[in-house]
């Protein structure tokens, strides 16, 4: 990788970036930090022709993806993305197996995460007080009472969810989407950083999802760092208050 931009003062532009330097470049600037990671094609699609983000990943994107997991205390994902992308509980090689926190308004935890997995990280459910009682009971029975976090009554309060995770010592939060969760996190003022990879590909298709989905937003960001490898451009963007 080579460095294109660095507003953190870590490296000189044009420098070669190895894995150690990349870790310094992506070090979180605060004890509590929520970053969101996405990949996109050059025509703005957040998934490939198969509807999955994995089909547009590149090797360089995978390096940063793994690094961000290693730097996180918890990985936050929407329930729809868990189902669509086939998420499992995280493994030791997925960044030290941080817990996977799933946001679900219905309170229904994807079945794959309800099964015991002693060789993998834990699972948390973040939902609302008015969620379906049967779903809450199922999650508590499988995961334990402490693994079900109620934030907000009629809809999930994501700002409260972030505070609840921090109270458990899970202060470095990595969200991997999907687009609806990202938009909701932005609307709640809960996002500090966007990590976005542009892959050198075009996929067309007017119905392809973008990295955001939902109500209109008016959010300004400023670049923090940018690297390039074989046409893949990967950037850090700070969300401005």
C-alpha cells in the first residue's frame, strides 16, 4: 500500500504502508470511538451482482477489514445484514473474537447466533423494550439475560445503545452496517468515523444498495487518511459535529 493522504501526522504522503504502519494510521483517536466500515464500487454500489458485499471485496480491503476488527471491542451489525451476509459469531482470527452485537427492532436474533459456539466470541442483542416478548425470551434463554440490551421503548435508541456498550467496557465500536443501520446511527449522532473502501469496479444495476439507506441526511465529514493498493482506494473520514 502507498499513502495518499494523512491528516493525523503519522506518515509522510507517498510512503509505503506496511501492516504495522497501517495499524498506527488507523489507531482510534479517543478512548470511546464508533467507526463504520463499508466497501463500495466506483458507481456507488455497496454490493456486487449477488447482492453481497463480499463479492466486491479486494485483498487490500480485506487487510483493513481484519485490522479494524482487531482494533475493536465489539462489532455492531444490523440483523438484516447478519442474515443476508451469513454472519457467524467471530473467530479468534477475526480480530481476537470480539462480541458481535446485533441490532434488531423486532427483537428476533438470527438463529445462527443463538447456537452455542465455545470456540467463538460472544453475541449480544440490542433491541427495544416493546420488542416481541417471545423473541426476547428466546434470546435470553440462549444467550443469557445480560446479553439482551434494551435501548428505547418503541424503537431502538442507538445513542443509548452506544452508552450501554461503553458501560460494559466495549468502548471501541466497529459497525459493519448495513446501510439502514448506518443511516440510523448517523441520525442519532452516534458515528465518529466512516472507513470507506472504493474498489476499482463498476456493477451497474439501478437497484443496488448504497452505503446509506433511509431518511435524508445532512452530515459533513473530513478526510483523515487515505491509502491505495492496486487501484483500491481506502479512506478514513471523520464525522464533523
